[in-house]
C-alpha cells in the first residue's frame, strides 16, 4: 500500500494533516474551525458552570449542631450551582399539620327524636294494653258491703301466685325494654319499672318522658341541640371545630365544640336533672318514685345525635396529607448557605447533606458537559443564522479567535466580579446584592467588537454573551435581557464615536439605556420602585457610564497591536498628514502625495453615501501608493519632463510599476499599519493590467512575424481583488482620478461620462466580484465622485489682460477697467 505523500513545508498542522490524508483543502479549515469552537466552548462552559474552582461542600454532622461554622472564605460557603433539596422532617411536619387541620366528620341523625317518640309511645301503649288484658282476664271480685270489705282481709298470695306474678312482671319488663332499646338486657332498674307499672304506664308518664327527651334535644329552644358522646372526644378529635354532615339532606356545616348547641351526654343528663328538679315541670301530682323512674328512663333513652365517622375523617386527612407538597430547600447558584462563624442549625445540616448527596464527581462532569454543549450550541445556532441573514457576516479565523478570547474573558471577569460583589455585600449588607451584579460593564464586549470589527459581529457577540451571562447568574432571564439591551445600545452608539470623547458619550447613552432596563425589569417583576430598585438602577448607570468606556479605551490599543485591527481612533491617527509615512511620501513623491489626498477626498464622501467606514476609506487612500516613494521618478505624477521608461522595454517597465505594491507592503509592515489599510495596497489594483505598457508592448509587436504572444501575467497585478468595500472604493477612485486628470475640458458632462465609463470597465473586468458592493452602491459612488470632481475641476472666469497688477506694498489689485465694468472679483492664483 502506497504511503501518503508528504505535505509541503509552511502549512499549518491541520492543513498539513488534511493534505497528508487527501481530505481536500476545505477539511483543514473545517477542522480548524471546529477545534476553535471546541476550545472556546470548553473554556466558556468551565466558566459558566464552575466545578474545580468552586468551594468544596463541607461535611457537617449532628455533632456540629449549635457550633459555629468555620471556613477560609470571608463570605462563608456558597452554592456552586442550583439545588432543590427535599426536607423530609419539614415535609412530615407539614403533613401532620395538614392532618390536624382537617376537622373530624360527625354524622348527624336528625330523626333520633322522632324515633324516640315512636319507640316511647309504642312501649307505653303496649304496656297499657297488656295491663288492660290482664285485668279483663282476672275473675270478678265478690260484691260485699263496705263494712264486710273492711272486715275481710285479702287472702295472702301463695308462693306459686307470687312466682307467677313475678314472672309476668319480668316478661312485661323484658318486652318493655325490647320495645324501647331493642334488647331485653338493657339497663332499667326493677324499682323504676315497678313504679311505672304502679302508675299503669299512664299517658301522663308517657308525656313526661317525651317532655324530658325533647328538652334534652332542645326542640323547645330556638335552635336544636347536637349531642355528642363525650366532651373528651370532642376536645381530642376536633379542637378546631367539627364538621357536621347531614346524611338525610347531604349537607355539611362547621361547628365549634364550644358552641352552646353542641353538648355531650353528661351535660345533657345535667340539663334533664335541672329541668326535672324545677317544681311543676315534671309530674307535680305523682309520687316521687314515679318522677324518679321517668327521669331515669329518659336519661337512658337519650343517645347521641352526632356520631364520629372515623373512616370518612381518616380518608379526608389522608387526602389533605397527600396534597401537601414536599418541603424543598431551594438554593440558587451563588447563594450563601452558611456564613463564617454562624451557628449550625438543623436547616444547615439538611441543606449540606442534600447538596453532598446530589454532588459527586459525575455531577461535576455533567455540569462541564452541559455547559460546554450549551455554549457550542448557542454559538453554532447564532452563527448559522447571522451567516444566512447578513451578507457581510463572514468572520475570519482571526476574527473568531478574537471573539472567542473576548467571550471567555468577559465571562471570567463576570465570574470574578460576582465573587467580589458577594464579599463586598457581606461587608455592606444594607446594599442589595443585585446592585453590584448590575454594575458589571457587560456592554463593553459588544462595544469593543463593534469598534474594531463590524455591526454584524457585534450583534453575534452580544446575543451569545447576554445569554451566557444570564445562565451564569443562576439562569437569570432579567440579567440576560439587561445584558442584551446594554450590548446592543453600546454597539450602536459607538458607531458615531470618532474620538475619545465620543466613546464616553456612547458610554453615557448605554448607561441611560441600562438604567431604564433595570427600572422596567424590576417593575415587570413586581418589585416596584423601592429604594433597592432605584439603587440598583443607579449602580447599573454608573458602572456602564464609567467602566465601559474605560475598558474599551484600555483594550483597543492592545487588540490593535496584537491582531492588527484598526479602530476609528487608530484610523484618525493614520489620517493625520503628519504621519511619518506620509511625510516621507510628500518629500520623495509629491505628485503621488497629492494624488493620494485627492483619492482620500473622493472615497471619504462616497463611503458616507454607501454606509461604509469613511475613516477607513480615507486611510486606505492615503497609504495605497506609499510604495511609489521608493522609486518616485518611474511614475508619471512625479516626473518633470524626463520619462525613465523611454529607454526600458514595456515588460521591464511593468515589473517596475508593479513593484510599488510589494514595496508598499514592506513599508506598511515597517510603519506597522493596520491590516485593512495594508490590504488596500495590493487590493486597489486587484488583478488589472498595467494598461499603458501592455498596449505599448502590443504596438511593438505589430508587424513582427513569428513573435511569441505576450505573456499577459507579466503585465497583470497579482491581486487579490478588493475584499472589502473601502478597498474597492480606492480602486475605482484611483482609476477615475487618473483618467479625469487628462481630460482637456473637464465639464460636468465629460466628468460624468468618464466616471461612469471607469466604473463600468472595472465592473465588467470582474474586479468587484469579491466585495460587498451592490449596483445601488455603484450608482451612489458615481454620483458622489461626480460631485467631488466638480468641486476640484470647477471652472474659473478668464482674467482680461492687465487684470492683475501690483498694488501698494506688493498687494494684488483688480484692474481699474474691471471695476468700472462692475466685474470686480477677488484675485487669487486659481487652479
């Protein structure tokens, strides 16, 4: 099997790997992008989901209860992530409280009085009927005179008769008990039954019994009385009241056990005895034994109208306990669980045990994997959307590296800021913790990206950073929205900053936006305009207004130096005509210097019209031909009569002309020009021909038989074609300025025709294929160039002979004849 061919030297390791295994040129770039995405995702995931650098969970036991907690952290122990810990003891306590809160269910028997009436009436009627039958069956007694009856003594009953009478009486008693109580072994004293029997179970005895029963159930009162078995049961089962359920009408009501209508049997007996003791209430004409018998019988007949339903009560209490949610100790990321020196209590012990139970080495690995995956997914989704939505969103690897470093750095600084804020808040407990959080200059990242890169990349960075900041601060949606609003406003306001004062103005605008965001967010959360809300808003304003511009000003030079970017501040320095490169150019090649200044004027106005960066366009124009300073006399604008190309072959002249590009790049490196400004040096020529010498060579070949065809590559610039709009503007302006300079009569119509001709020529050559210029942009560029050229080549009236003459002390005066004609004009040198 053949070995893969060795890759040529000078390639990156991934490109060399892709070539070695013949994966194609795209695979090297894809592997590099994936590697960069992976590194940034792992680093950012490590920051937003702390694992190794977070505090270790302390080990607390029952022996530590009541003792002070000691730790090296001044702020105490804080949670490294969110926890939801089940508090079993608290849950069981709440369930017991829920059980106890359910009132016992008592079933009401509203028909107990009517049942008793029926039973009492039936029993007494039966006894009266039996006595009547017994009397009817007895033999009639002999009729004697009164004296005879008095003299005769009734015969004493025999033992058999007494036994028979006793049995009959016992049978009647058992029947009476069965009719009243449903069983014959019910308690009723024989003396009481004998007294009732002696009274022949009269209707008055029956009425007295019913009267006592009605008194017991309160039917003579305005409200009925509910009789429970015992007051002890009521106090034990229903200290908070009882639920009375009417089985007949399917209704329920709640009664307090202290209500006057709720009594127990003992209290009922007392009331019956009190009622019977009042003279005239109970059988006033009957013997005491009969009154006592009726009272005892009525007391034995009373039964509870309320009976506890244990099954229903237990079912309701089980449902109430099941409805209780588990008691959960919710601990947020960054929340202090226990402070240094704080006494350990049961809640601390439960929280620490729960955290240790939920945290292990696998848990930390899951946090890292989750954080890394979230970052990678968020970056990928936002990148794909921005790439599809914005044509100018094409970040290079260097751009991606800068964005990744900024993202990880901002997240790391935010994590450090949170730690510092926690420590400061512990010292100044009166200040709300959120005030310190919202003071973090989170908008500095997007402002910095917009300042050195573009709007599209700033939007991409703002979306990713805002989401991850919200996740890092305990999945705070409020802080995520706050960070996004501040980042977007900062990225927009920095576009109008042309100096350091402008940066601070952008910080002020962003601070106002963040202040309003805090107020509206807290109002939306229902917190209101409390002192804490206002203090948090003020902290957000001050932190953004002061810190964001300082961070941008501090990091911009570093980023420009390391990555070669050009911010507007750097471009302003480059646009200063006192720059050493321009001072060398004006000395060595004044014609080229003048040409560059004109090009700068053209492209700056056109860049304003098409929405490009005017400062970048002007800087590119000033330095696009600095290479001509090395051999200035080989370029027409610097020649004074003699043309050094007259004695050279066209091919040699083309090589010398093209060399100003490579020499310009060398000077750009020498003067450490930003990459975009240096890129404009080769790109403003693209791959166009050195037209003058190419056509000269063609003429020299005319008429020569057998001459080899011209090698066009000798006369063509190596490129690349313009990659950004500002470089394309310099290309078009360079061609337009050179062609319009040779116009004999630069009228407006001729200038317009020439500008349009050069734009069409460059467009038809395909030089604008790789930059983001539209046909609308080209039309705006044409109009802008024409307006600027008209100002440069404006017409002046011809001065008549003798119009200029020396005045007093050498001053220039208008000729007298001109004054007489009313045509006086300021005298100047003109162009």
